[in-house]
C-alpha cells in the first residue's frame, strides 16, 4: 500500500508499470484478439480476395437514393485507363477485364441519363507545363514519363481525339448530349484541384454515385474529398478497377477503404435498379 504523501510518479514506480503502459498493454491484447477474429473470418470466406466479409463488423449502409439531389460522377473514363491501347493497360487491364469495368460504367451512364439525374465527369489531363513540376510522387513520375493523359495545351485540342487523354468512344454519346458536366481537369488524384464540387453544389446535388478510374487513386481521392465536402457518397465497386503491381493490388486497397468510409458500396446492378425504382 502506498503512503499518502507518495507522488504519482512514486506510485507508478512502486507498481512497476505506468498507467500509459497498462493501457498500451490492454490495447495490444484487444487488437490481437480483433486481428485473430478477423483472420478467422477471412479464412472462412471464399478465395475471392474482394468478396464481402461473411460477418461484417461495420454497420450496414442506410443511404437512400434521392434522385432530386443525386448525381453520377465518373472519374477518368479515358482511353489510357480503359482501352487496350492505353498506356496503363499492361498493369490495369486484368482488373478492368475482371470487373467488367468498361461495360459497367456505360450501364451507369445509360441508367443515370434515363433517370434524369445530374451526370458529371472529372477528367485527368496533363499539359506541357505540368511536366515542369519540381517534385512528384512515385506515380506522378511514372505518369509523366509514359505520357499518360497528355494534351498539347489547355487551349489546344489538336491531336486530342483518339489519344490516351480522350474519352472512351462508347461513352461519348452520353457525354456529348449538352447536359453532362465535364469539369476542369484534376491534376494529381482528387477533385480539390478542379471545379467538381462547385458544379455539383450549383446543380443542387449532395448525393453522389461514384465510379470510374482508378480505384485506389483518383476514385478513392474523389470519394475522400467529396465526403470532406459534406456529400453523401455511394461507390460502385465493379465500375472501377486498379493496377496490380509488385507494390500491391490497388483494387484490394481501394475496396477496403470504400467499405470503411463510403456511405454505401453498391454493385452496378444494384445501382441501376435503384436508379430505375427511385
């Protein structure tokens, strides 16, 4: 038993462990138990690494689609990401094919237009001046090196049609209807560098159905920024895809974060049905 005039430090010394250390120890034990639980659940799931968990720990979505305030937002529906001739196809093509991404994005465009909701596209362009940046992240370096999304200038569309920066041909009939918002380009990953939020706010939108490329980069960054800006966001998980590199599977990283952060994670078929029934 400690003496009444012992200091807090004396008591800690007498007991041989600080309160902070005790809490850290308890937290470690708790984390280990949680990890073991989820490892067991993962093993019980099928071999699909992207499958929804059999016993989710997070609460289910309660997002209700309201067409009067909803928009479809598609990030980077461009040739360099989605076409076999695109510069990234060698690392992203398998994921695009596996998830039926090209066709699913078109299904969303078609359903959104039929439902009469706002449709916005957030593209990615690089101009010659962007190649003069003084510092870049790893993927920025790669994108600039391979000429991804390159255009000759912000006021010059010469050579744009059919280039890697151009949009997939099958999407143009939806985009060129005089109603689709095509925002100014984002420059790294997120929409904090373009006018997407402004365009959505001006259209009375606060619910977003989010799809496009690529899952763990621009799509996830748009999700994060839109959430921070106060939008309710549903991500369509099979209307996106990502690169598979030695550094990791981008789609697996993204789908985890979608589940953690988005207001809802839907499939294309779910979304089309909601658009038709709402």
